[in-house]
């Protein structure tokens, strides 16, 4: 069994519908695509477009750094036996949703995750069970800032202090009190 099979557990369609409803109500994500997410404050909006290298995509070392630092932050925000939601393609309820256990993942051995930090044609999200913190990767499908990422919620923003991915340095917008070190 690969680490991802132990870390990610697909939830039932009934649970998926309930989770998508909560993501819409409390996480500010409109799965009917009537506009960008409006996550609870505080949040940072990051431009991901510069990370895409044609034709290969996002370089492996960039993707691995983001996974490693995000996993560290998720662990700081969860208990050892606690899971968070991982949404793959939540727009229109099209994709699967998983329970993701950050503490089960092996940092040194990255395998392909079923949910990404890049909206590679489909939106992606990692969100706490309370929908009060998380990461939403969003594709606007417009000319400007096609790929964006919201990092939201005070616990998660605080967990990234001192360990912010270099690739997330292009901050487009903020709302609420953001730790100053994340904006440098």
C-alpha cells in the first residue's frame, strides 16, 4: 500500500454532498461557479500562474516544497488522529472528496496525491472539518490570473509563519490580519 492510500480515504456520495454544501456555506466556495471563492477572513490570494512551466507543468521541486510545508502546517492545525477534507474538482460537485490524515503522511516519500495545490483544469481544496481554515486552488478561466490559491483561516496562516513556500510569494490580495512575515 502506498502512503497516499493510507493518507486519503474517499468519502461516500452522501457525505460528499454534505461536505460540498458546507464548503459553499462556511468555506465561501461557490460550486456553481458564479464567481471566485469568498473564504472566511483572514485570507491571502496567491497568483500561481508564474509557477507553470510550458510544456512540463509545475516543476517537481516546487510541488514537493509546497506539499512538505503545507503538510507541516496541516499537522500543526490538527490532532494526531484528526483528518481534513481534500476536494478534487468540487465545482458542480463533479469530483471525489477525501478524508486526508496529515499525520499519517510520510514527508520524505511523496507519492502522487489525489488532490493538488494547483487547479490543473479542476479546482482543488484542503479544508478543516470546521471549514474555518484551508487552501482553495481555483482556476478562473479568464485572461488574467487563471490559476489562484486562497490560504485562509488564522490557525493555518499562523502555522505557515517561518515556513511559507517560496512559490507562494506572488500575493495578489489579502483580507483581515495577516502575519507580516507571510507578506515579505
